[in-house]
């Protein structure tokens, strides 16, 4: 048996933040248990775009994170709007329908900027402007989505690589192929270790405290079918195949309280061309998020969402799930030449289907009711607008459809009338699940008797209660690092107490 101060289960952004924080706060022996082999390490972080949503009052506050940005991007700060606490928290409240946990969401937003600076300074995560993910050029000026200016350099791949390098430099032990199977609880009710399975069999690792950062259950078809539904059971998995819900199961086996929306998940629109799991080498490049400038139709030839309800970075998590609820769990995004220049670069990983007329385009698609699809597009065009009426891709422009079109398109409602027309397939790729464990402000796991479980802490996607139905882009990584930092500090303090 081996004795550690802190065991961290998981090896994504949140877990490694916890490991680094534990060492920073005095824990001597810290081990990270990564279930995956080394070449598959890093959890969902590897698949992320690395963008970091955080609050700031003055755009120039972010300068230390992106040195040289003004030389790289002309008039860089002119296109950045302040994103104070109230706006960030308001966005989180709005997209979750007011159901985000009031205590945890306050901790997240209030600490968001400090967390990102800590990632950069202590975690040694290099950062850069998120130019390809959250910026649109208008009148020769780059306009940034509010709160989404900075990302980890080289996106999720770079973020994961930086965390591993920092953890190892700080003396954190990394065990690959180490699958946690059971939490050990002593007679006092304190978590005192983890039972693991590796290539050599079963082992017990003892510890003074344990941090769970092992992700959700999105890769477990049984669990996602049971908790979220049959549509999600058939979803493609956008992230790691190793997030099977092990950490949640182990914690609940010893009485941890489940909380949050177990029937909810982050399901991103991705290319329908990929297999059961999005290719690791393409990371987040299977995403298809430019639909606000398109019309989306299902295989019955019908529209099913208001594509212009909000910018995509506020709707993609729920629209991916909406696509999964359609026949065949598939949709087509149709663009004309007016908006092709606005497509994210990630669309280049698929070849579009192209035609000079809408009729010819529909003939090339696997839509079951092509006549209905043509009626849908004609009805949309009859209700849509001309670009000269105020189209503005950098903000909600109020350019909405008129009449009784259902569903309406609330913004960016341009007619599809400038050929050639381009169609890209889309399905929902599940990224992470919203259900998790109840924790205290110190990230300690709470039991079903409403008492904290001594020695057990939690962070990342295993934290329940933050997200419901929807999710603001860039919040997951910052949440993971925020509660990872807190969990690591709390675990180190408990180990020394």
C-alpha cells in the first residue's frame, strides 16, 4: 500500500488544477490517477477550444495574459467591451433559466479573473487572443464576443500539455492506466484512500484526502440513456471515451448527494460525418457553430429552432441536444454566399454540398421530404430580410423574420437568395453531463445526510448545480480551474490538519 497526502482522480483541466493547487498549498505527496493511457490522457480538455470566459471591468486588465496582442491585432482593445460581474452572472442566470446554484455561480464568476491569472502565473498556461473562436471582423476592426477574448495557447491541446508539464515540474506523480474503482472509508467516516485497477491488478492507495475530478458520464451509453433519454443514448461523443461516470458512482456508493440536472448535458452541434467518437486528432474541429447565419432543417424538411435566438456561444449547448431530438438525430445547415465568409474555420474539416438553386441543393441532401423542405425554405425567405435592413454579425441585430413564421428567426434573418448554396450536416455531439455532486463552498462533497464527507473534495464536470439546459461558452474550463484550485487547497489543508 502507498501513502499520499492528496490523491486526485482524473487528469483534465480541473483535476490538474487541483493537483497543482494542492502542491502550492503544502501537500507533499500528490498523485494524479489518469485512467487513460498516456497517449489518451487529459480528459475532455484535449477536445476543448481552450477559450476562457471571465469577468473584467476594463479591457486593458487582460493585457498581462496576452502580451503582444496589440502588435498582432490592430486596435486590439477597441473591439473589446467590458464584461463586469453583473453581466457574466446575468448571462449565466439567463441561459440556465435562473436555476444555476446561487452560491456556486457567485464563487465562479467572482473568482473567474483571478483564476485565469492563476492558471497563467502558477499553472504556467500560456495564453493568446481567441481570434478564430470568438471574434468577427467588421469594418476592418475585430469585434470580440463579450467575456471571450482569451484562450489557452494551442487551445485544449496546449492547455492540457501545460497543466501536465507544470504538475510534473512541481513533483506531482502521474499514474497512467490507473482506473479508480472504490473510495476507502475508515471507521470515523473519513475517506482515506482509493482502490485502483491497473495493468498489474488491484491496489489500494492511502491518502489523507481525495479530490474527485473524473468528469461526467457522457461516454457511458447506459447512464446517459437512463438519465438523459434515448436520444442522448444514441449521441456521438465529442470528448474522451473514458468519462464513464466512475467518480460519480464511487462517491454515491459511500453516500454522496447527487445534485443538479442529471437529465441535462452539453451537446454541441458537430459534423454528422464523424463516427461514434469525434476524432482525437481533430480536437474541437468537428464543431458546426455558425448556424445563426444559416437556416437549419431536419430530415423531415422542417425548421425546429430559432437559429438567431442568441449568439451561438450562448445556444450551442442546447441546440446540439435539439438536433439529437430530430429524426435521425441529424440536421442540415444551409448558407448562401452572403454569409459564407462568416463561417468558423472549423467548417473546413468537411466538404459542403453545393448547388446553384435551392431545389438542386435539396435533391443532393438525404432529406426525406424534399417538397416540405422547399416549402420551409420558401416560407422562410418570404419572412426574411435584406442585408441592407441592418444585418450585423457582431451582435444581436434585431433583424428578425416578420409574419407568423414558426419558429421565428430573431436575429440575422437574411434571405437565402444569393447562390451558390452550401449545406453542412450536423448532429449533436455530447461533451459533458450537467448532473453531479453537491459540494460546499470549499469544494467538499456533501452526503445525503447533508453533512460534508471528511477527506473528500470535488471539482470540474463532477460538480452539480451550475448548468441547466444550456451553458455559456468558455465557462466550463474556468469553472473547472476555479473549483479545482479550491478543491486542491482544501484537500491540502485537510491533509495537514
